[in-house]
């Protein structure tokens, strides 16, 4: 008996949606991206409310990639989900959403901070217009708060600062990152989210080093 191929629903810190057998600790939503054969088309989102949800909520059960229902996406942890451009869901993760909104408001005091307002700002900061490319920016590594993903070169793998260490991410988990790093790095986590983390929002990261 052969095992079924994994569905294309695992998300990387660069926002790519891949087929991989690794399990996630959070689920996400960007709209209906799959067809009746559980295959993704070219679209990588259908709305701007990119959220992350708990795997279990009010005993609800879902058939993965059911026709007509949103495409269930999965993340290693919240640090990965935030890097990919998602935020906490306001229903199943209400407490986390409130903490994120409050930190977002503290980091952006002159901007409205209702969910649709945050989503519009975050969408501009996570994907290039008319493209599926991830928006990145350069920053000093020493200025980045823990839980923010970055890389040292366009071809480099995702790295994260966590518990005083730099760790490399893969679907299999985290491992020790490089010993030497440049002062400036390419940041993957959207800048508005980085500012919210710096303002006090602490993401969940399962990395232990």
C-alpha cells in the first residue's frame, strides 16, 4: 500500500506554499486556492485577511481542501506564519489578536488599527504588486527583535533569532545557524509586523536551538 502524496499546503517563511509531509502547529487562510482535485492554481491569495488559526476550535472538523471551502494552510509555528505575512485570527485566537493589535497600534500610533486596516498595510508590505514575490528589506541584524526571520543572501535559507541564538529553519525543524553573519541582512518578516514585535508582541516559536 502506498502512502498518499502530501498536499500542497505547507507554508515557508518566504511565503511559498509547498507540498511536504511535515505537520504544522497553526493553520492559516488566504481564501480558496485549490480546485476539485485539491490542486493549487496560480493564485496564492484571494483576499487580504491572511490569518493564522488554532488547529482545534469549538470541536469543529474540516475535510482538508474540500471543494468550495478555503484552502487550509499550515505553519511550523507562529514565527513562520508572521514571516509569511499572516496575523492572528480574531475569532479562534482572540487573545493573541488583541495582543497583536495593541502592539501594532503602539508601533503605528498614527494609523488606524482595525483588522481590515492592518490587513491593507500588511498586504503592501508582504507581496510585490502584480506578483507573488515576497517583499523584503534590509536592516541591521542587531536591530531585529527575536522571532523575526531573515536571510543573508537571496539564495540563503531562512534564519531566525531566538533565545539569543541564530537558528536555521527547515520543514524538519530548526538547527544551528551560521557562525558568522553580516551586520546587515535581508528581512523576510513584513516590516509592520517586525515593528509590532519590537513593540511587545511575542510570537510563538518552537525552536529550542
